[in-house]
């Protein structure tokens, strides 16, 4: 396997701090770099259909909710991990682009529901297909068993952090 920048980084730290176990650096530095590269791929996939990553996050949460593709702002907050002020701003911007509608919540006179419009559904479906195409091509170098092992190992690694 070809050397990468993490190999060089570990080698340099090894010269300077040979007293330390650098095994975590080999894993987490690669994960950090991979995250940055994947973020670029994700942005490119979404740009191809004219949406931003934050727009995809909101639209995808609504799409995954199933018919009638609507959620309360509180449910959207929990799924997208943003503040209520941020969500209000995001919903306002998506309403302006006709990707979502705000509707009164029939179960709570003070509440609202955010619902995916037909245009929003087309956008999120196109964006998701674009993302999957890019991600599939990135995984193509790994045999299916290795992909399964990688997914399992990453899930184990995330466990204590989730």
C-alpha cells in the first residue's frame, strides 16, 4: 500500500516523541482527513442539484418521515442537531425557495408543521441519488466483505461517543 501524509506525520512524531504510542494518530488523523474529503464530495453532490448541505439535512429529515412528509420544528431540531434559532432561519429560507411549507399543527393551535413541497421532494430525491452515486464510487475499491467490516468497525468506534 502506498504511503500517505498520515504515515509521514506519524513518522515525524515518532522521531520527536518516541516515548508515545502513536496508534491513535494513525486512525484518527485518517478519519479526520477522510471527513474533510467526504464533506467536499457531499457538497459537490448537492451542488449538482442546486442545494446546500444544510438544506439537504432538513429536506432529508422530512422525506424520511414518510407521507405526508412533515414534522414539527422540534422534531427537525432533534434530527439535525441545530438550535431553534438556526432551524427557524433554515425553514424561512426553504419556504422562500418553495421547498417546504409551514402549516398550522391541527393537534396544537400554537404549533406549526413543516411539510416538504413537491419541489422539495424532487430536490432531496435528486440530491440523495447524486450522493449515493458518489459514495458508491468511493467504496468501489473495497470488496463487499471489507465494506461490511469497515461499517461494523466504525459503528463500534462510534459507540462510546454516541
